């Protein structure tokens, strides 16, 4: 995996988790990943797996917006589609070392993924 570019590593990870294959996705994640997400800081692969694994089953589709690559850093912008929303954007900014994701900054509007307001 050391021959993979950061972009390839992130793409394999992203395709796996967004299709619900958390085991494959975690192959591209470092044991000591650090993830900053709305309302939570995750400092281990197990915590990250639980976080991503809790959301992945809700994903019904993905619409890509843009991606940017700067050496070992990759940014993805996309719409994770769920029963609650299809147009709420999300962004992830990854740092990759030795073929593994070591850092992720995840940005999304948590409220948009909750149940619709009761009227």
C-alpha cells in the first residue's frame, strides 16, 4: 500500500465506507488516526470505526462535488444522501502517510441528518 498515492488511498477508503463496507474502509486508516468532527474528537481507529460505522448504514447515495489534492493531503466535498437529506454538503480533509489516513477533519451540519422537525 506504500506505493499508493494519498489520493488513491482516500478514494479507496471513501468508496468503501460510502458503500457500507466499513471493514475495507478501515484498511486505509491508521491505528492512531485523529479525526475532528462536529461535536466530537476521535483519537483511535476503533473510535473512528464506530463513528463512521454508525453513519454508513444511513447513506443511500453519494453525489461528488469536488476534490483537491496537495501532496499527502486530500480534500473531498460531497453530498452524502440519506432519508433525511440529499443536498446537505459534507467535506473531509485527509492527511495520508505510508498509505494510511492519519488525520481527518470532517465538516458537516449534524442537524441536517437528524429526523425532520415535527410540525
